[in-house]
C-alpha cells in the first residue's frame, strides 16, 4: 500500500511541476515580444503606460527642476499651452507649500550651479553632469524636461457641415536623477498623443491645435512623474 501512495505522490508532483512550468511560460514575455520596448544606445527607452494617478509627493527630499528645453517648433498658443501643461504637472506633484516635505531648489541657486557646471550639450545632459549640478545646489533629485519636435495631423471631412479631428504626437525627453546615489531613476523618451475634435459649419468651430498639444504633453508628464516617488 505504501508503494501505491509513493507512486501517486510522485505522479502528482510531476503533474504540478509541468503545470507550474506551463503557467510560468504563459506569463513570461518572450524576448521577441519585448522588441518594441527596445533600449537605445543612449540608455533611453520608450515608456510603458501606467494607470497611476499623479498626486502630491510626500517624500522628504529636495528637487531641482532644470530649465525647460523646447525643441518642438511650436508657436503661439500651442507653445504656451505646452509650457503650462509642464508647469501644472510639476506643481501638482511638487506644490511647494510650507508644510510640504519635498522642497524645491530656488532658481538663483540652480542658475549658479549650472554656471559652475555647464553642460557640454544642453539638449542631452549626461548623468555625471546632472549629478554635479545637483550637488552644487544641494538637491537630492534633478529633473530634466525637453519637448522634442511635435508631429501634427488633421483628419475629417467638411462640405457645409462636418467633423474634424486634430491630433498631435508629442515626444519628450525626460530624466530624473538620484543625486546621492548617482543614478537615473528615469531616463526615457516618452510619446503622448493628444487630440481635439469639433463639429463645424464651414470654418466655424475648428478643433483646437493647442488643446491637442496640451493633452499630449499632459500624457507624457503624467507617465514621467508617476514613475518615481
């Protein structure tokens, strides 16, 4: 009888191992499936969209936000709304209230630090350069934000009354450096898509290009600022 029990136990163990292996194989993403997540020579990657909500930071550290770099080619209202979207996202995470645990480096202190440690390429600062600036202005974190050229497209139809949609593909270069540990917490090129639609009569009620750009920037900034504490 003991022999039978031992045999049944061995069979059950074998079945469990095979099932577990099959389950693990189903859950694991293959190297081929991961090709679209590719890493560039610069160490930058494209983001994986998250559903995290952007909220005020409750961590005790000092953050320095480097001057915003605009390479978008946008003009007028579109450019203005893009800048506002960046500022609003930063202020939501770092409101700078007196009782906030997270402190923000002043612009004068940051400017002095950047003059003492200039970047070789202001559009793509290296880890060492960002760490040097962070140390010079006594920051624990340094954020670099750059808006790259925006791709725009208008679709729809119009005879007398019609619908139109304006879309903007926004790409941003975003970096967050942990100064004390001299490492990137975030170093990615991020794409966000914003759109604006309208029902119009002739040219009255056109979709807003500026709103489309703003929504694309908001998408990028939300993914950036929710990726680290």
